[in-house]
């Protein structure tokens, strides 16, 4: 079943996508403005269920790449995402591909909506990350053996680079990020062009709906003076994701960061409040939150979604904005099965982030 | 001979204080604000001079904290239209200036805007040559209808070259225009910085009226002192600087109040509670400055990236209603507010308030009648009120260690001398003029907030460089180099970018040069 997404949904999607961003993915604000402008001009966007795709239909996942700090300063021209999409279509000799998110979390939830609205095409209700992740090979499309190239990277000068062939998806990540730096630190790219039958076997389904659903729950709770945290937890139980759980609430007492290979690694220590008084927790992050430590135990870890929420509003706090003294609640959303296959865990389980232990699912405190 | 005069123009009162060279309060006054700001400042200054028995020429420095600029934005009054120049095209075209502004404000401010080529990348290299001809054409068409221009270039906090070029152009060819440059106002984050810059340009006329009122009032009473404005972060701007960057005064009220209270208590680290009639604000002072909020702040409904003091507001004050239901007793969040002097039991009314239960518990002596509330209920209600306050204090604190609590505001008399998590409760003298004192004791600051490439240099070198830049900025603003202290050092690596660039934020502050301290 397809459905329509309109301007009135964008507030909710921005909130939900920030929560699925697990601390990273960038503030959706600018992507939101771009999508809103396009939808205002061309009308609402049809959202296509994966099951309804023709097996032969071309689908091109599209996203922004690079540093959110650059994006917030060097705001896009607005034409880059469509340029990256159309140039790749030209390269493939295709004219009717559907855009699809690569990443359900953060600003990249909005980019395909803008493309879909401008081209008056449907967007696919799925993505390759199921949340936010820091590297292009961290997608189910890669895990299922689909080739990332040909790909296209576009800048605000209408410059574009076609990556026609790279021997694997790790090379795609390496080369695309290098080009992105030379282009000023943020670009838009289209990659993993594939047919409907490949989308059906490899995509994480329903994640656009999931983001919208979570955001709507937060807004509704606010309107009805209900607890937003409870509302978020209920809303995540959808499309194979588990029911969300608030692991603990507290206040941030220490944030430490360091740069390692271009990634902002760090940890945040949170002192429990109320029911969790006198307890101390630590979240380790690399742009996104990776795991939660409590005493000697690891309570939750990638790829399960760990998001720090403002305890009062239920809105996500990104790792760049973590600061001493904030009052927060820490949410864990169990990831769907497709993200926890042995092949997937090799890519984005703890070992994918240089930890020397295996994934264990979240059992609660 | 070297006394300082602190003035706070608030919504209802104009307060003034005179401090001795060693920071003793010589005289203070509170006078009602009249429509005419000049006369209310003049009256307040006359009153403190008279009280202190000092001649007008004993005042060497005069500091003004004012909400006039803030109110102009919130009330949408007396704002002037702005010409907006955005430098960075073809980037940034997706989100034009004033996107997301409330319609009422947009209407007053919007006059003409242009987006031209230019700007820089995050590493400081130019994106494109500056479109000076387009800017000149834009100014030729619009300059005659404008008094104020806002200039915002992509990555100007890293490289300000293009904004400075526009300033020079306007200075040479359109000298009647006031120019607001974004890199001098905000930090990285183009839209928020541009919003702040446009607001700054829109209050240029209000600011100049406020500054003239201040000067005129002082001249009328014969004070010939160096004049300063208090700004958001608890430091001062010289008059000429304040005229160029009036938006930086927008949150000086709560900052001055907290710094003033801390100063009166002789404490640099403490939690501060301001208990009013309807609500209480809790904040924290560390190293003499308010801890700042991590959230971006909206001013008059517009996103900016200013940082403001981190405050928790509790729905609990002297007039908060006490209610008893089957299971429990509640205090607030609704309040009788200013009607407390008619409606509270201790004033002869029939509403049970926080004030009544505090009097019932013999924690305060207020009003002219004994409350009729039972001992049991007043004890439970008082305990509930303290629970709310203690939880608020705990949320604000940095560790479980007990901290001193500075209690100010009309309702602070209701608080006991012992509270959970509090080492001592301090009730400073003169707290009713804490804002004016906060302005009078303010220091001069310098600031750096920009992106540094870390390649080829050690992190320490970069931080040292940034500190030196901030120190030079403070000295330029009038600080004495020997008294400079580092208030804040923060380094945030740029995510998803393997080029080792970090955003570094440094604030230093020191005493006014030539100040006799």
C-alpha cells in the first residue's frame, strides 16, 4: 500500500529521524527546509511500500555525505541531490528510477523526499542502515552483496563526479569521502543503484514510516500532556524493531571527546537521577552512540539503537550537542533481525567499531 | 575618586548602585521606570549620588544593563528595516534569509536582500571570488531606503575576508549605512548566525536611542565617566562597540542578576535560587560566571546560536496555591501571583499559599494574621514545597557534594536555613539591586569560536593560538592584560570528516584596563 507524505508530516519526521539517528546523522532542519520547499511547489510525495515495487524498477539510494557542521554553515544550493540522482540515471541510461533513503536517521531521511518531490516520483519506504551509521559500506545493500558503484557525487557548483567502478564498497567509502573533503566537506551522493528485486531482498523495510510514527508519538504526547518518553517507547515497536526501553535517566556529568581518523569518538558519563540515583552510566560514541556501560557490564551495544533523549521533551540530543548538566533519558530500540544476521554484525556489530567482543542483545538492567 | 555606577533598566524598575573601588556598596536605589528612559535613569542616578554624598565627578565608570533591545524584538516595536547581503552563492540558495521567521517580525525587518558569490570553505580557502559588483548594484538600488545592512558570509568565522571587504566598500561609498558583520556576532552555523546578525541590524536605531538616553541622562547629572553596556555573558562592551553589536545585550538580565547575587555573597561557585511570587528560577555560578545552556536560543521566535544562562524554572513561588486531595498535598504550579497581599491567609484572604504554610511552620514572619491552616497540613505542604526545590537544586548541581545556595527574590524568606544537598543558605544584603551590581562588577571579555585544521600542528599549539587570539580580542575591547583569566575552553572535532579539523571555543575575561582594582 502506498501513501502520501505532505508538509504537515515533516515536523514529525524530523523528530523521529533524529531519534533514529542514535546521536548522529545531523540535525534534520536544513534537509527539512529543502523537502518542504519542494513539496510546497510540487505537492505531496507518494511513499511506496517495498512489496509494491516491480522487480525491474530501478531504485537509487540518495543521501548527503560529510560533516554536519559544514552543512549547517555551507547550506546547500538545493540542486545537488537531484543532480547526483539524475547524473547517475544518465550514466545508467535510466529515466524513471525511484529515490530511496540510505539512512533512516538524521538529515538523510529528508534528502530523498526532496528529490522525489522535485522529480514528481514516489520515494521507497526503506533504507540501508535502519538508523544512522558513519560509513557507506554500513548498509544492508552492501551486506547483501550489492555493488555500490556506479555512484555519483555532486557539489553546489554543479560539479559532479561519477565513480564508475570501484573494486569493493570499502573503496567506495574511502574514495567518496576523499572527494567530499576536496569538495568542501559536504556533498550529496547517489549510490548502490539496483532493481526492485534487489531492494526486496536487501532493504530494511518501513523505516520512513517508522521515523514518522515515532515523531508523531512525541508530538501527540506533547499535545496531550503525556509522558513523551513512554510514547516513544511504544511507537518504536514497528517494522521488526523492538519496543523501546528507557534504560535510565540522569544528568550528564562529563563529556570527553577526541578525534580519531576523522571521527569524533568520545564518551559521556551520566549520573542517575530519581529511581537511578547514585548510579553512574557511560555511553561511548563515534558520531553515533555505540554502547552503554554500567558498572562492569555492557547494557546495550550496536547495532541496537541507543539514543539520548531530553528527559523533558523526548527530543533526541545528538553527540555533538551533549553537554554537561543536561537532564536526559537513555533509550534503547532493539534493531530488527535483518540488522543482526552474522554477516550484518560483522559490519556493524561491536567488532565493526574496533571492540573485541561479540554482539549481545539488550536484556534490560 | 574612582567609583563605579551600575544601572539596570528593567521592565518595572530602574535600579542604580554605586560601588567603591574595593567593591563595597555605597548607595542603591530602585525607581519606577517611566515612559521616558532618560528621566528614569537620571532620577535613579541623582538618588544614588545624593545617598552616597559623592560628587558627580567621583564616578569613573558607568555600566548599563538594559532590556530595551530585547523588548523591541519581543514587542516588534521600533525595529528598523534591514538590507541583507548573503555571501556564498551558489551554495546556501536552498534556504534564503529570514526562513522560519515569524511573519510579524519578518514584515518589519524585510526590505531588500541579495545572495552573491563568495565565501570560504571550512579550511579557509575561498569558494569563489566575492561578487562585489552585484553588491554595489544592490546597494545603488536600495541604499537610499535603508539605514542598516547585515552581511553574512559562509565560513566567515574561519575567514572573515569577504565580510570585511563589504564593510570597507560600504564605509567608502555608502557611509550613511550601519553595517553588522556576522563573524563578529555569532559562531559557526550560517542560518542562526545570519538571524542574529539581521536582528542586530534591526535594533540599530533602538540601540542608538538607548545609548543616547544613557549619555544624556548622565550628562544632565554631571557624570562624565567611561560608559559601558553589559552583555549576555556577564562582561562589558564599550559604548562604541555596543552601538555596533546591540544584540549582544539581549540576555544580560538573568546573567547580571546571578553574577550580582554571587558577588554579594562573595562566592564564585554556588547554586542560586530566585524565588518570586509565581515561580522560582534556579541557576548555577561557576568561577563567577553563570553556567550556560547547551540549547540554541530563540530570540523573539527566531533561531539564533547565542548561549544563555542555564536556568530551571519551577512552578513554585510565594503565592503558589496549596491543595489537599485524598492521597497527597500539592503546592503550585498555579499561584495567586501579585494578589497574594489580598488573598493569602496571612493577609486576611482565604486562599492557602506557600507563604501561609511557611508562616504556619514558623519559618517566616510575613503578613498580619496567623494562617488558619492545621499544623499537620502546613507541615506536609511545606515539606512538599521543599522537595520540589531540593530536586531542582539537585538537577542543577554538578556533583552530589553539598554546595552553597544563594537565595534571592521576594519569596526567598520562605526558605529554611537547611536544605538537602546544600552546605549553607546565603541571603545576601542588597540582593534587590543584584542586576545593577552585576552590571557594575562586569569584566571585559575576548572570544574565539572557529574551526581550526589540526594537521601539522599539535592540539596544544592550536589551543594556545586560540587563547592568544581571544586574549588579544579582550585587550582590544579594553581589558587589562595582567588580569585576564580563561573562562571557557571547548574543542569539538568535526564529525564525519577525516581531516582533523576541530571547532575551538575560548572565552577569556579580565578587569577593565585603568580600573583602580
